[in-house]
């Protein structure tokens, strides 16, 4: 069964269970009305010709009594007449009111009503709340789903870019202002493991983070902030993970401008790390994975040979000519490794689709 289908079935089953739990008093009273009360009529109703009424006749009488149309004749019994008078009022309170509310909530899931989200979230524990259904929020939610985590997304606008896409993935999306006092309780943040504040408003992200910490002091908080100065302050004083979109994107864009062979780059403290693919020529083919690490500081993340790929190959794996290696290293070590292979100069823009600079046949390095 496809993962999306499994998530849909789990969500529906959890929602029905949540409704049953929420209406357990109504369900118990309805059970008593249609099981216990007919038994009382069956037991107490006078026998005619030595034969008592059947339980089915008693149930028939109780059902139509709710509609003001009793099917059993009047008898001189205080207990039975008290039941005849009490059942219509009890039926209106229990059946009509409960049935209307249950039906509304059952079909509210199709319109993604706030009440449905509230009921649905009560079935979750250890989930992640993502605030914002823009590109960042969508990508965060998608990756969490791929890792098997339950996600609830909060978005202010119904027409936001990825609301319908997330719902198609089976993710509950609450349309509400995240600064609303009832917003976080509706998504059951008190039982959530983490909250990701990924809206395009720094102040809103900070407000939501503070509200989440008030409801659950040990919740993990991740914030997207545009103000670089604010990122460091939030990390130090608030003990939260704060990221600046510009700070994350800048290293990758800067190094890609210098060398398009760099697939990814990021910073760890003051260290600038890069990830790039190498096509093994004569020089790399003379080394093992461990030697590439020890001599050039390059960690081989994967090695592809023909149609087979091995992630984190052992250190004693010998590199063969034509192998494709994805290597992570510091930028200075990357430059040294390119210099060793004779590929120091990046490719020209005239061949933008080419990500490696392996020489033509007969000139492998």
C-alpha cells in the first residue's frame, strides 16, 4: 500500500477513534436507551395471555416513543409511565443533540474545519507543528513525512501556495492566525516534540516560539529568521535553533559562483564544508577511500561503480578508474584534492550541464 494511502487510513481511523472518545458519554447513554430501557419494558410490561412482549417489540416502542408515537398500549404502571414521559426528553438531549454534533464533526474533516483539526490533533503525541505553508514550511513538512513523523501545519491563508499539496499528502493544515490564543492548543502543542516557525515574519515566529515554550517548556523550537543579528541572540538567550535564510544560502551561492562542481556547501562554526563529485581517473584510482581521507581530508559519502552505489564505503575500498565519488571536505582540502587530480580549474560556462571535469578518453588523471 502506498505511504500516502497508509497515512490517509491512519488519519481517518485516528479521527473516528477521537470522535468515539469525545462522544463516549453520549454513546453510553444511547446504548442504555436502546438496550437497557427495552429490557425494562420487556420485563415490566404486563403479560397478555401469559405471554410477555418480545424484546424487539420493546425496542420498537422505545424508538417510536422518541418520535412521540408509542406503539405499546397504556398500562397502569408508574414505572412504565415515568419511562414513557422521560424517554422523549432524554432522546432529544442524547440522540438529537449528539447525533447532530457527531455528524457535523465527522463531515468537518472534508472541509478541514478548525474543530476537526482540534479533534484530530488530540490523537497525536510526539508530532511536529510547522507554522507556515510556504516553500520552506512545505519542504520541512515533506522531509518530516519521509522520516515517518506526524506533522500538523498552521497557515494563515487558505490560498497559500502549498496548502492543497500538503492536504493531498494527508497532512492536517489548520487555517488560523498563529498568534491567535487558541491556535497552538488546537494543534495540541502541549504534546508535540517540536515546533518549526517558518513564516516570513520574524516577530510572529518569535511570538509563537514563546507561546509554545509557555505551553510546553521542553519543546524543541526551530525558527526561520531574516535578521542575521537576531539569530545569534535567539540561540544564546532562548536556547532555540534559529536559522537565517540568507546565511544558509550565501555560502552555497558564493562557492557555486566560483566552482559549479560544488553540489552543496555549509558552515560548521568557522569551517566551510563542501560536497562535490569526483570521477576517478588515473591518480584517484591509485588510492583507497581511507587514503583520500587521510591525505586530503576528504570523507567519501558514496561510491558509484557501474550501476551499483555504496554509501559510506569502507576505508580499504580501492578506487577504480571511472568510479564516481561524492566527497565532503573543507574547502581548502577540496582545492588540494582537485589540484592533485589535475582538475583545479572549474569547467567553462559553455558547458553548463557538465558537473565534472574528467578529461576526454585517453587523458584520465
